[in-house]
C-alpha cells in the first residue's frame, strides 16, 4: 500500500506530513529548515521513498482574493522540480489560513512559544493533507 504526503513549503522551513496506509488520517513527520534547493529536495525525496509515497499534496498559498502571488509561484516551482525528479504526481491544495489555524490549535493546547515555532509548519502540513484527503474521500 502507498501513502500520500503533504508539504507546507515556506521560505525558511518545509512542514512534512504523511497519510496512514488507508488514506484516512494525516500524521506530522518533520519540519526541515530550508538550506539549498538541492538539499531540500533530496531530504524530501528520501522521506517519500521511506514512506512509499505515490502522491504529494503541496499547500498553495493563495491571496484572500483568490489570486496567486510570489509564494504560490515558489511552491509550484518546488512541486514541479520534485515531480520531475521522482515521477510522483504532485497536486496543489489551497492553504489559506492553515498556518493561522495551526497556531491557534497550538495556542489552545498551551504549547510554549518556542515549541510552537518548531512544529507549526508540520501542523500546517497535516492540515493541508487532511483537508485534501477529506475532500477526496467525500
């Protein structure tokens, strides 16, 4: 059985989540600090291989008026390069307010500021992936 991965690709970090084998729930895996595109891609590719991923869902940061800006272009560039190197299908999912929701969830859980900073992108990746899977399973 294969899994789906979710990525929250940001300027400084990339949050990573994967589905369970049944494609029902998303679990946060890691948050990597961005360095160089080549190293970032290789790190993600290794995770995709380890978890036998056949689909990657990348959060697409849309503006509130539904337009795409520079951040969306960067996410697409990353996704296109990832797909080109792995042959794995990449889909994009509207990620508006996922980081805000992740922050709120962590605040409600009384997670310290330092710990929130370390996990917020991983939680955002979980939300992106879970929202995608919920939509696909309807």
